[in-house]
């Protein structure tokens, strides 16, 4: 049986893992699939793209992650807290 509470706790865990990854690698940028494949390798459960996208949207709302649409329509995510280089 599918449990919404389990989904929410997994999305929260994914968001925490992404935030921790960005603290350790503040200049990282990647696509949703890249984040799912590389940034979340330590998460102890199956990570779906849908859950990663939900976690990223939460982090965007909190000002942790920024979302950039590239000219070729790809979407790249990165730290919103990184100060630009002068």
C-alpha cells in the first residue's frame, strides 16, 4: 500500500540531502537527473525523479536552490546562496 506520509518523509530527506550536498559543493550545478544520479547516491531508498523535483521545488521556495532554464530548454539547478564572483 502506498503511504503519503512515507512519500513526504522521503521528499524531506531528499531535500536535506540536496542542501547538505550544496553546502559541501557550493558551485555544483546539475539537471534533475544528474542530481538524482550523483548528488543523492547516499540516500537509502529508491529516489524517483518526481520526489527529487518536489524536494527541489521546496528548496527553491526556501531560497536554497535556484532554477535556470537554458536556451536548449534544459533546466539546471544550483545553490541560490552562492555569491557571484566579482
